[in-house]
C-alpha cells in the first residue's frame, strides 16, 4: 500500500538579495534574506539566484514521501533433518494482504522446484507459525527457500537454508542464512562424525577453518569480501559435500 503526498513546486520573488542554497526536511520554515516561507511534510530543496532589477528568485521543490506496507514480516525460516525427511518451519510477526507461501528446493541454489504451497493468513498482527515436510530431500545438499506472495501477485524470496545428507544414517547438517552479511550458523541435526569445518573461496583455497562447537557453530564471515564461498565438513581424510554460501 502506498500513500504518496503530492509534490509541491514553490517559486516566489523576494525583495533583497544574497545567494543561498539549503535543504530542510520534515516540516518548518525556510528563511532567506527577504522573508520566511513555511512548508509541510517532505524535504524541500531551495536555491536563490540574483534576478533582474535586484530581485532574488528563490525556487524550492518538496519531494514526495512514499509509505510502503510490506506483505509479511518474517521472523524465522529454518529447515532441519528429522528421521530422513526435512522439517521446514517459519514464523511471521505480521501479514498484510498476504496470499500464500511456496516452499522451493534446489540441488545447486539456482534451478528451483516446488515442494509445497500453503495459504497465508491474509491479515494478521499476531505471531503465525507454519510448517512443511519434504520427504524426498536430495542425497547430498538440498537448498530451500520460502516464496511469499501477496494478493496483487507480487512475491518476495527469503534467504536460503541448506540441509546436507539427510537420510541413510548420514549426519544431517543445516546452514543458514544464505546469502549472509555477517556469518552463518552451522547446525548438526543428527549423529555427526565430522570434527572440523573449512570455508573455501572460488579457487578452492581455504580462507577459514576451525573445530565444530558441539551441535551449533557460528562461522563469522564479517571480514571476508563479498563473494561466493564453499563450506565443507572434515574428519581426517573424509570430507562432506560442499555448501555454496553467498557473502554480500
């Protein structure tokens, strides 16, 4: 929903003269040597220039303010391996004109297929919880994302959550958020034999690596430049499939 306040072009003549240029915001008064003009909500940019006969021409433009109501406020989006399937959960704090949700998955975080669709609350100012189960995750790494749609047909995608090797007695590992700006959480969701993690750049060089910290490890990427990285778990000569991580 957008509310746009009409742009107002102000042009007036004042009877004395010096050059002045300034910007003011919200509301108040803009004062020059020849007097004062009041303005309302918005930002006014004004500039005075000498004109003929000693007059000064003072021009101003009030910029519009745009208020946007987002369809949903997403609190969390998680995926975890449970008994060979992936449990996907998310929560919203509020919803405005929300139509539904689509859970999508991918092998390489680029070509997506639909796992399930759910109806949304539509209008809500309270906590809403949703869940879906993917009974057929991929053998190596499965990437998940949440697409939220509104009644106008517009949509937004969540950050990506990755789940590795869910099923067949292998350790279930999830990684989120992705893309990230600060770092990622590495969560072990079943029996684990890996001892360390390694973060590689696109050339295969290790840029970070440390022992795992129990069932949940935070990997800081704050000091790394924006790029695509690859995360893997290591136990001696044994390594896991890699997760693709995007650092913004």
